[in-house]
């Protein structure tokens, strides 16, 4: 997921913060085994895998 997201967000010029869920009890309780997870603010966009077309469309809308 990291490689795909990095490539797509570079084109969209948006910021990404990578946070390690492992070892953080609060994050582990929230996400359990649904990692990796991709959020936009508090909105969960994807977990496990991304849909490249959906993420590309989402990022295109982020510019407006």
C-alpha cells in the first residue's frame, strides 16, 4: 500500500503522515487487524489494499 499511495499523492501534492499502529494500545484497539489503513482525516478510505482508481478519483477531488 505504501508504494502506491506515495506515488499517487506525489502527483496530487497532498501531505501524508505515516503512523505505526503496532505498539500503540489505543490505535491497536481501534484498528485491530485492519492494517494497513488509509485515512483522510477521520474518514477511513481503505484498509489492507487500495483501489487505485478510487484513490486517484478521491485525490482529484481533493484539489477542488
